[in-house]
C-alpha cells in the first residue's frame, strides 16, 4: 500500500516541529535502513542512530537531541516512537471500510446489531447478542448467545466468542482467539477420576483491549473472569477462570495466568511468564521472560526466576548437574567455615 | 442465568444431610464472599473459612467439621468441593438443548448421523463420518472423513477434527482445538533439508475426555496417538504423534508430550510441563509447574525441575550467573576440603 | 487404509537393493514391533534392533550393517529412516485428490484461482487473491486480500491467512494456524497506557514449508516477516513481527521468536525454545529443549539454558532455594580460599 501526504500535513497531525520543506510528499513509512525516497523514517532506539546519516528517507522523525546531528528534512518531537505509532494508525485507516452483512452470515432474529456494522461470510451471531456501532466482524467468526460487543470492535476471521461474554468498545481480536471456553475446573472423585465443575460464570473485558492470535480467556467458574481497560495480550496467551488482569497491563506471547490469579495495573509480563493460581501481583510490576511467579508480589519492581544463562550444551550439562548437589555443597562450605 | 430449587431438593440430589429449613429457595451458586440472598455457597479450601461467619448466602455446603462453626442453614457432606461440582453440572443442564441440523451445514451423504444430534451453522461433516446420539456440534466445526464421535459429545465452534479420528462417548471439545493434524516427522536429507514422513496413523481418544481451547493432538506416524478415558486437557496442550496418555491423567495449560512419550494413569501435569520424546512415566506421578521431564520415571511421587525461585531481577542476575560457574565452584570446595 | 504393491516395485522406487522375493505383496507400513504379515517395517534407531529377529513383517528396510544380522526378505539402503519417509509419501498419495469448488465457498470476483484447485465448504477468498495450480484448501479456511499462494499448497480446515501474505509452492498448513495477524507493537503513552503501532508490513514465506496446528506468524510492522524455504514448524510455534527464519530451520512445539529476532539456516530449535527480540543466531545452531536465547550466537554448535535436572520435588525445593544464595556462597568460598 502507498499513501500520499505532505510532510506539513503530517507535522500538523503530530503537532511536531517541522524543519525543512513542508511540501515534501510522503508515500510510506519505513525504517532508517530500508527507507527509499518518498518514505518517512524515524529514530527512536539509539542503537540505530548509525543509520541516520546514510538514510535515503525523504524525512525523518527525530527527538530534539538526535536532530542536532541531522541536517535533512525532519519532524522534531519529544517521543519519535510514539509519533511513529500515531502515524501508523493514520496510515492503516486508508484502506476502505464499509458496512455490510454477507448473505452467508447466520443471525439469530433476537440479535441487536447496529446499522453500520460489517459481518463477513459465514459469521454466526447467536440469540440476544448485541453488536455496537462501527464493528467489523470477519469471516467464519462466531459470537455466542447473550454476548455483547461494544462499538468499533474489529474482530478477525475464525475467532470464537462463547455465550455471556461482554467486551467493551474499540476491541481488536485476532484470528484463532477463543473467549469464554470453560475454565479447567474438576473435583477429584473418591473412586478416582474427575467430576467436572461446570463453569457458570462469564468473561468481562474492558475498552481498548487487544487480543492476539490463538489467545484464550476462559469463563469464570462462578462470577466472571475480568480483563481491564487498555490491556494488550500477544499471541498464545492464556487467562484462566476467574483471573483478573488490571488496566493497561501487557502480556507477551505464551504468558499465562492460572485460575484466580490477580495481576494489577500497568504490569508487563515478558514472554512466557506464568503466574500460578490464587497468587496476587500489585500494580507496576515487571516480570522478565520465562519467570514463574509462585507467590504474591506486593511491591512494584522487576522480578525474575527461570532459566540459567545461555551456555554451550556441554558446559550447561556440567553446571546444571551441580544444582542437584547444591544443598550438600552449601552444607560443605558451612562446615569448612566452621 | 437463575435457577429455582428448594434446599431440600438439592440435599436429596447430593444425598447430603440438611440442617435447617428445606423450603429455602436457591436461585444460584456462589462463593462465600460474593453470595447474595437466594444463593448457595460452599466452603472447601480452609483459606476461605474466614468468610463463613459473614456470608450472605441463604445456605452453605459444609463438611461435618466446618459445620460445627456455623449456625445457619447448611448441607453437610464429606466433600463440599465435589458436592459443588455436582450441583454445577445440574445447574448447567437448565439451558435448552435441542436437536437440529442447520441448513448451512454441509453433510456428506455417506455420513451416519444419529437422529437427535445438533449440527450448527457451517458445520462440515465429511464422508463416512459417524456421529453418535445426543451429540452437539457447534458452528463452523469440521469433522474429517471416516472419523467417529461417540454419544453425547459436545463440540464447540471452530474445532477441527481431521480424518480417521475416533472419539469415545461424552467428549467435551473446546473451540480452536485441533485433533489429528500431522505429527512433526521429518527425515534429514543427505543434501540438506527435510523429507516429510507422511503420518499414516490416526488418533484414538477414550470416553469422558475434556479437551481445552487451542489444544492439539497429532495423528500417529504409524499406528494411533492414544488418549485414555477420563483424561482432562486444559488449553494450549500439545500431544505429539504416537504419544500415549493414560486414563484420568490431567494436563494443565501449555503442557506437552513429545513424540512417542508415554504417561501413565492418574498423573497430574501442572502447567507448562514438557515430556521429551520416547520417555515413559508410570502411573500416579505429579509434575510441578514448568518441569521438563528428560528421562523415564518409574516410581510414583512428585517430581520437579525448572525454574529458580522468584527474586528481584537484580538478585536473580547475580545468582544465576553463578550457575555458569557452578562446576568450578564445586571443584574449588572439594579442593578446600582436601 | 491399505495399499498393495510388490516388494520389487518398492525397491525400484527407493533405488534400494532387494534381498529375497520381489513378488511379496506389501499392504502397509509398520514398526518392527507392531508389524503383521503383509507389512513392510524398517530399522533405523539401534535401540529397536532387539525387535528385528521376532518381527512378523513380510519385509524390512535395513542398512547394510543391520542386514548382516537378518536372514529374511529385506531392502538394503544407506538410510532406512529416509527410505521409510519416502515410502510414507508415496502411500499418502493413494487417497483421491480432485479439483472442485464447493458451492458454499465465497470467492471475490477479482481473485485469480488456477483451474485444478480444490476449495472446500465455506472457504473464503478475498479480493485480488492468487491461488496456484494444484492447491487444496479445506473447509472454513480464509485467505485475505492480495495474498498469494503458490502451486500445490495443502491448507487444512480452519486456517486463517490475513491480507498481503505471500506463500511459496508446496506449502502444508495445518488447522488453527494464523498467518499475518498483527505483530505485538505498542508505544507507551506518556499519560500511561499503550498506543498501538499499526502493522503495515506483510509476511513472506518460501517454498516447501510446513506449518503446524495453532502456529502463528505475525505480519511485519514495516516490511515483512520472513520465513525461508524448507522451514518446518511444529504446533504452537510463534514467529513475531519482522523475525527472520533461515532456510531448512526446524522449530519444535512452543518454540518462539520475539520481534526482529533472526535465526540462520539449518538450525534446530527443540521444543519450547524462546529467542528474545533483536537477537541474531548464525547458521547450523542447535538449541536443546526449553532454552532461552538472550544474546546473539555467532558460532555453530549446541547451546542450552533453562531447566534444572529432574529431581524429586522435595530435593528440588531444597536445592533450588540455594540458587538464591549462590552469589553469597561463591563469595564465601572465595574467602575460604584466601
């Protein structure tokens, strides 16, 4: 896709300082390294500043500091990365949007669907569903009975929303995501085996939430699983029954909350972080990649557990086998000290 | 959803001792903390006993021991958690079930479908499929050629069952699950690259199995991948080709068996447990969260590997870097001792 | 399924030496342990050589070395495992293939679809899609606008391919896989919360690629995410935006690349290997199961990090708690030495 804006228009949109020619035409966004003539690039991570002098971009978004090293056309703003994000949104809206219900969609007569909604081929909308204005629901997605989707949601193809799920406005759900499947609840039977605990709760999701591909949010056993406003979930995330995710918390790929785990606001779970059941994490906590959170965290900060450093396999074997002897080793050191 | 039963009816259903008024109306299940008038609550985990005295529930399910501290209306039973599970099943059946084939479903003429079956919109049933009595297969689910599904299965939307898969009675499959995709089998080519090993086996699954959202069970290379009776699988589980899962084994989210791994009966794999290929695990084994099982286990018990304890990131870095020096450290201690 | 070939035909197909009767009829492939009369078995892993003398197979594929211990009918070849892989491909082609567009498929008029293509029920093909000759796209799969799929692809049911994705020839995609969902890109807002970075790139995938069930490959932020020729991806794999996977690299289940990570050619990522963002790995590297790759790797070889050895949980607790004291322990040893 190509676009066609003047640098001046973009400066006005960003409320950024323009240094150079406002009539320059911008036809695309790109990185400093890959930009061609007609492209707007940006410099945010200092690691990439070495590419600034040689970029072929027609203009660059820079901070005040990095602009001192650059004599070409540029936009100057406090946070070039945020500026790039804002332009990416603008450019992504260039594609056509239209309201339309494909004739192959199956709609229960009791569903309440706003007028300017797109429902793609083979979409299924069950009884008493409510779909807000401006929603776009793509091919082969299913919305179960009594679920409510707020305004301006964009739900990709092959998504499954079970019954009794509530989603706020401006949601973005990606393909393969599953909202409202049964929580994993079973009581052991005295004779062996498992008695299923039917999951009678639902899921309540706030506004402005992003849900990645193949991410799952289970319904509550009793009461709802809760996902706050502005939460962003990557692919392959798992939110178990009755877990709570606070506003603006971010979870990268493969991160999961076990049943009734609670995570506060503005937390960051790097990839593959697992929080065990019934544990509670306060606001403003960061967990590094692959951390296993086995107890509650009550103070903001960065926490870790998990992997050993990366080594050659032959060294790793030699060293990790010693972990199995570590308690004895510590006792031997104690004895030596005595 | 609300219900309407008398406490006496519920006592009879559970075969529990009733202490108090059998005419009390119960309109819902809830936890001690969140219950309102008209709700039935339960106390199982002693951690929640502090909520017993103040609950607004109209009645509570208690053990004989916890009933001693409670003067309100209650049902007394040996296992309150199991009792709750049984009522949850009863309550979940209140919703209507009906048999119906949606006109948009695609059925091969050779398929054998029992009369009282529900097939939702856009369901696809390929040649020679057999669907047992009482099955409910929801929107956009696909069942491949020659697969057999036993009685009373409930298969949610957007499930994929490949060809030549056999599933016993009373199965529960959640959305996004995939049964019978190719196992990951490739032979290295001498010139580099991979020669695919076509997966000529199938999948055989027992009775009363639960399969979570986005869970995958691959078909066998030669012969079938086997999942026993009463097995319960959470979301994002992976069962590779020719693996064997014994009866009543439970696998929590992200747990996986590599090719030809065998797990016995009544095992519990907490979240994110991985069992490497060709390893065998006996009956009655528990693996704690995130354990990597690299060798066979022949004695029942609880086993672990994996993560370090949770620490502040700054401490974790300082300590884990020492793991790379651990073999040397152990040798230095040895020398000191000498 | 059963087949019917003579041992002589199979020897010719494999270009293998035949020892015994070329007229023997072969109706199936099987392992040494499970083979019956009419089956062809193979011996590759020496661990299974104990089953050779007692096999009921009508013939066995052997290396020259293992053939010395066997007096029955056999095919002799340098690599019996590769030979088995080649026969599995032959046998898998016995099933019927036919070109057909199911009447319930939705095709945009602008799509260019080769004549001998199979499109199953409820397949959705959006505008300007190109589908090459010999492709088979199964039920309920969606191909987004402007995506191109090369010749002879086999795409199973319930796959989602977003817009602007290019896939080479002979691809094999399994159910639940999602190609081209948005990368996980957000800029922090100064007032708190996240500004979405719209993902304006696409995905480019080479020839002869295998993509497992519930595997996700995200589109690039700017420019494409790249997957080379001959890459094989198991189930539940994650390739984040702008990651690069080199030719013939294999990734087992749950392995993931974070944003802009680059992996070279002929690498093997055993199960659950995670590579963090912006890291680069050279050709011919092996990572053992559950390794977390936190820095670039510039020399071929085998690398590890991750789990402690498998122990009884009681021992594991005792030992891993010492990891939190490891830095102090090392200092104490230093002091003792002084």
